[in-house]
């Protein structure tokens, strides 16, 4: 074979230089059946989009990873290094030659049915008709689950259908105790969140999630989460997992669809992986901010035309090990930062998102568990932009926006705001700092 490895900087070609970069960083999402709306697996597809590719790679919009990598690190970070950015730029500036196609690396293989193994069962949500009005859309969807007996779940994986429209999904599980609910299938299955407040409350009640006597069932938060291109979380042996009762309802609260120009059906599903034993170290979750354990200062009211800053903080009474964190704001979010201050006044960096993008709401998992010593205070700082300069502002001209906690449906609608910081954690055990959380 001829030595071909050394191409000069100004004659990069697709087959040898660019395809490997795109396969590594883009085709996990941009492929048929992938999480992105179009493929970048052939020269023709890439060539057709080269000008937008140039723009989004140089600006850092793609691959999507809003967290500042100079601040803290997580599993599955997606970014282009400067050499690769420069290669893409030079290649396009030089006319984007294809090169010798016999030198193309083979496409990596992807499993369309699961990224983490062979599920024990797969269940489908009802289909949702997504209207093609080129706007972001938000729903609550419920999935009643009936099992032969109470079981334990090791992991759940959400899979959108082929022409993927789902942009994110946060799922909680409601466990009904024997005798508490006659039927789990009577309620409404889909609630469009673009409704007014009164209608929202009507429809929310029509989901029929409460026990028959009106009390709430047990709730497992973050039973399953989804974001395009993110592998479902499965923790090392003995960590995580939860009980799933004979009668339970998985509630996608919420599920976000990206803008599309034509009506399409979404038909998403979940894979369930059971486990024989109850979890040894069940994961706990704490939420700061809206609906959570700490109040927001000043209260989250963002006057029309204003940029405002808010904080919320929480003291941690015992040693804990953090696994994942999830910053959450809506359309007016601009900046987000979280860190812990220890009793010894050391700062433990959690996350910084200098340019908030509501489209990319990752659950960020630390490479190894992160110890936060007892007595530390976790601080969150968030900034919102309610001026007309914010392109995502849902109102033109801008209007005052707040959490609207008054109605039980706290800030659920997209056009309301939220400030939340969700932390999943375990009581600290010696050696936790060395436990890798990477999915095999
Ligand atoms: C984690 C999944 C993921 C990865 C990885 C990814 N993309 Fe994307 N990309 C998307 C999604 C989803 C969209 C649709 C736009 C949106 O929802 O924000 C998109 C949109 C785009 C667009 C259209 C942007 C526009 O403004 O119209 C381009 C171009 C693009 N991606 C190129 C790339 C390139 C090049 C890479 C690799 C360097 C890449 N993407 C990596 C998910 C991904």
C-alpha cells in the first residue's frame, strides 16, 4: 500500500481528512435513524451543506455541548479540537475536494434498537402528531405500564422513532401501590403544553395521575431522560436502579420536539432493563430553585426589556457523592453557573454554561463521582434576557415573565420561566471519588 497519510495543510480532501472527523464527531447523530434531522454520512450530503457546516463548526454550535470545558468535565463531551476545526475550514475554503473514495474509512456501526444492550421489554408511547409550523413544541405524554409482579429496573432507555423529532425528554415513574388505583389506563395520554393556564389545569387533571383517593403515588424522578446523541445512563453494578410496581405510569414531563416544516407523527418507545435484586445504593435526587428545596433570590420575575440575575443556594448537611447534574431554564435563559463552596472555603466547580441554549438540556454526568463535603453550600447563578435582542424571546414585544407558581402547574409552559438545578447523588462512601461512571 502507498503511503498516503501525509496530506499538506491546504490540500485536505473529504475521503482521507474530513470523513474521519465527521464520523467521530457528527455521524453519531447525523445518520439515517440518528438523532439529527439530516445525515452527514456521504460526500454528497456533506458537500450540499458545506456552508452551514463551516458556520456551525467554527462558531462551536456543532457538535452541541454548551458546557464550558475549561470549567469542568463530564462524560461524553462533544467538541472539535482546533486542528479539526482548521481542517474543515481549509477543506471548504479550497473547494471541498472529494479525494480518492477508495480511501474512505468504513462507517462505524450503530445499533438502531438499543445503545446499551438487549432490553427485557420495549413499550411504545401513543403516537403524537407534530404540526409542521416550524416552532418548538412541548408535551406531557403518559405511558401506563402493567407488569405481572413488582420488579426492579436497572436502566431505562428512551428511543425516538426513525425520523427523529424529539429534542429532549425527561421521564418520571409513578408507582401505584396495590389497591390504590383501579385503572391506570383511563387518563388522557398527551397534553400539549402550548395551552393557556386554565386549559392546562383541566388537561393535567385529565391525565388522572393521582391515586383514587386523591393522594399522590410514589414518584421516581429521572427514571429515564433523553437528549439527541446521548447514551442512556446505566451505572456501575450496585448503583442506581429502582422498583417498578405492577401498576405504574411513566410520564414524559416534558417532551420537546424541534421545529419541522411539515406535519409528522412521532412514535417513541422505551426499552426497559430489569434487575433481579433491589438497588444496593438507590440514587437520590435534589432540586434547587423552581418547585425545589431552595428559594430563588430575587424571585424569578423578569420584567419586559430587562436582563436579570438570580441565585439560589442550598447547604448540604452530609458528605455526598454527585453523579449527574441538570441545569434547567427556558427560552429567556442566558447564562448558568453552579459550584459548591466547602466549609474550608474551597470552590468545587460544577458547571458553567456561558451561552445558554434551551435546545440542549443535558444531564451532565461526572467522569467519576464527585465528593461534596458536609457543610458545603451549592450555589447557582443564572441570568435571563427578556429583551427583544434575545432571538428566543417568545413575546414580541417582550412581556413580563415569571414562574407562575400560583397554579400547581408551576412554570411548565414554555413561555413561563424556570430556574432549576437537579442533582443526583448518593450518601458518600470511602473510595467513591475513584468510581468511574462511564457507560461500558
Ligand atoms: C448530539 C447530536 C449531534 C451531534 C454530535 C452533531 N449534531 Fe448537528 N445537529 C443536531 C441536531 C438535533 C440538529 C437540529 C438542530 C437543532 O435541533 O438544534 C443539528 C443541526 C445541524 C446543522 C444545521 C444547523 C442550522 O442552523 O441549520 C448542521 C449544519 C449540523 N448540525 C452540523 C453538524 C456537524 C458538522 C457536526 C459534527 C462536527 C454535528 N452537527 C454534530 C445534532 C447533532
